[in-house]
C-alpha cells in the first residue's frame, strides 16, 4: 500500500463529515486534549468501513489542547493514557493503532523515559500495535524494540524549517493553508522523506479543501 492520508478527528464540535470519508486513518481524540464518548461515537459512525482507527493520546490538558508540555508524575500520566486508550478501545474493539498528539508527540520522540512509559501502557493491552510518529527518535526506537509496527508521518499543513523540524505554531507562517501547496508538500514528503502517511489536522483552516487535494495526489502517487 502506498502512503495514505491520516486526519486527527473528534477534536472539534463542527468537524465536516467529509473529512472522515477522505481519511485512510482517523486519529480519534479520546479524552486527553479533546474528545468524549459522544464525539468518539460520532466519528466512528461516520468513518468508512475500511478506515483504520488510531487512538490519539495526549497529555491530559484540554486548556492548551494538548500542545504544551505538562509535567506529571509518571504514574499519573500513565493512568491518564490508560484511561484514554480504554475509552476508545471500548468503542471500537479492534483498535491496533496509536498516534500521540501535540506536545506528547514531540516529547516522546526526545525523551526515552517518556517513550518507554507510552510503550508500557500500550503493552498492557497485550496486542501487536502499530504506532504513527516522526521519522526518528526515542519513540520509534522503543516501539521497534517491542517488535511492533511503526509508520513514519509527515504533515501536509505544517511548514518545515531547514533543519527538518516543524515551524512552531507560535510563528505566523507555521501553517500551510493553500490546498495545492499542501498537496505539493505531501508529494515531497513521500518521495524525498519516504513517509508512510501524511497528516492533515482537522482544526486547520480549509481542512476539507486541503484534505481533498492531499488525498488526490497520494492516490496518484
């Protein structure tokens, strides 16, 4: 299978259903930065039958939408991640994919102890997981030590700095809002960075238009 579109979902009350139809994978918020049983059920009912579902785990931080590092005792963070995973798992019963969200996504790639904590929580479910994350870092290493799958992700709607890192959201040019530019970046990520999947955020302005354009070029390539 070629690279596919993944979309973060269940984060906003007014997400267009078309987003769910365009995605090859939906990363469903399950109570950390957003999401609750009702929003989870809403997404699952509107997802296509062949769309893969991923648990979008986050720091428990709705105030900052999970985009700020939260210093928690390891057992407290593990408990929150465990509850998030269980909430979505109870609604799907076939959950096999995990993608971290926001600050936790980046922190786990840098911090081996945090990556190990995430993997330990997933291990409790006793199944073969596939994680979605950045090309390199502590999380990928921890996941691959378990013998689990790992899908390398790139972002169509975020700008990259020359060093390969994402431009911080605090900067005015952090987002790509032109659907065609986003589609061009998606192709570059697949061809040059060899990513397995390309993300579009549901809260990005013009998300549906961007997702349409990205989905089209990924299918062509």
